[in-house]
C-alpha cells in the first residue's frame, strides 16, 4: 500500500546561496492541503513538526484501535508532540527524539487504571507504523 502527497514550490524573488523562499504547499488529497516551510517559519508546518505530527497521529490511531477492541469508550485524546534536533559528530543534524505526551479521557462504565493505560500505550507504540519506521528514540510521557 502506498501513501502519496504532492509538493508544490515555486521561486519567488531571489534564489541564491544567500537565501530563497521556503514556502511550499503539501497536497494530501484534492481538497486537503497544508502550507509548509523551513524550520522556525510563521506560515506553515516545518518538516520536523510534520514528523512529530505523523508520530503522534499514528500512535493515537493505534491506541484508539486498541481501546475499541477492548470495548473501552474514549471521549477525548490529545497530545503535545515534540521532535528534538541534535548534532552528530560529523556535524549533521537529525531528529534524535520525539516526545509524546498523550492525555486520554475515557467515558462509560469501564475505566482502565493507570497500568492498563500504560500497557495500551506500550502496545500502540509497538504497532505504530511510523514508530517502526524511525531510528530515533520515542518517549511516551504519561501524567
């Protein structure tokens, strides 16, 4: 199964070794696009944010699937994900860690305890396609 996007960028103004426009658009589906740019921009997502978003979204989808199989009622799920950059010995930068801080609110008569929730997050991480695709550390911090 393939998952594709279309990326659109066009030169605006000067294009040189001193700088160039980093704004671009990511098209996911005909009616779904996302403004994007380089790190630290104020107009769209940067690649590191999108990696953190992909990890958080995949983890959540997997967690929700596990909760549904257990017949648990999830009312709300939110997360604050952070991708942290580090520099290797050769001077190149990379994402060395992604930290997820999921918060889940359950409804209904069955309320899982903290150990059961931790076990579900651990299993979600083990089965998350994005987590299985990256080499960086992934931390799941539960409160």
